[in-house]
């Protein structure tokens, strides 16, 4: 992604991907799938897991240590985000989008499943 996105966009995307994948692995027992779509004006990343429980952002307290900040980061740094429930096979998709994703040379790029 770093060779196609501005450095600041790539850094934010990497942080948010890490947070969503970590959430999926910590809060479910069935792994996760990541896909990314990169277009001229937007990066969309989707993390699918197979647990139907929807994530809920909350404001962590000082007693939470380093836990509980993932969705707050997504909420603060993404231009858009949400949760979709897939029709088949259960589970959910947590996604985020970042605007201005492509470096100036442009074009569309679908990274597909990771």
C-alpha cells in the first residue's frame, strides 16, 4: 500500500487495519479476512469475522490499560466506518474508508483479499 498511497494515509490505514484485525482475533475464535479496495479518491478496508456480535465503541478508563481503544481510533481517524452483517455464512464486516488515498499518479487498484 505504501507505494500507492501518500505516507500519512498508509500509516493511518496500517494502524486501523491492525486495530480491526486484533479486535477480530481477540473477540472471536474463528479468524478474520481482510480485503482492501483502493480507488482514485478513497481506500476502503473490510475486516470480516464469523461472530455475529456487533462491536461497540466505548471510552476506556485509566484502569483499562492499553485495551479498549481500537474502535475509538477507527472512529477518530477514518473518514467513514461501519459494521455490516453479511447475508450468507453469518458474522459481520467492520469497515473503514480514508479519503484521498491514491498518490498523485492515480488510477484504481483492488488489492482483493489479504
